[in-house]
C-alpha cells in the first residue's frame, strides 16, 4: 500500500489557515462563512466592505482554482431540486442553532482552543458520520 500526499488539499488548507489568521489579527474578526454572509445580508456600515471582499474573494478564488487545476464542477445532481433546497434549509437551521458553521468552529475556533468550538466540531462530525451511515446502510 502506498501513500501520496494530496498537495492541492494541503496547499488549500494552508491558505485557509493563513487567511483566517490574517483576518483575526488584522481585523479581529472570525472567518466563519455563515457569519460573513449574515453580515452581508444585515449590513452595518463599517463591517460591510471587508465582508463583501471576503465573499467575492471566496467565490472568485474557487473559480480561479477550479480553472487552474482543471477541477470538474458538477452540474447535475442525483437529488431533486426540492431535496437540495431542503438540505440547504436544514444546514442553515443547524448553523443558526450551533452559533456558527464548520469553518467558524472547525478552522477558527479550534485554532483558538475554544471549548465550545471543539465540542461543536465533534458534534458536526458525528452527525455527518451518522448521516452517511443511515444513507448508505439503512435507506
């Protein structure tokens, strides 16, 4: 059995860590995507510009990365549009209940040694594993 280092994933993780650290050090803000988007939907004058730049950079960086590395972006899904919409709604409700998303808790919170974020990330991962198990073996 051989092991190869997934260089693209490693590079992406390093970029995420650097960007989250810079945002915290330079702006005092957490790079949680749900919080960034919530701030865009309910704008406050001094917070809006960095949130908009963050969001535009996230979208354009993803598009640039996909183009540069020749990544396949799916355009057809096995689930119906209604099921995808329901899944998105449930993710949004979970994000609200958990006071943040996996990026805020998992990347930024664990890096700050936040007990709440460590517990939240463990719960996220447990629910994800249970969901996969139910979908693959019980449905």
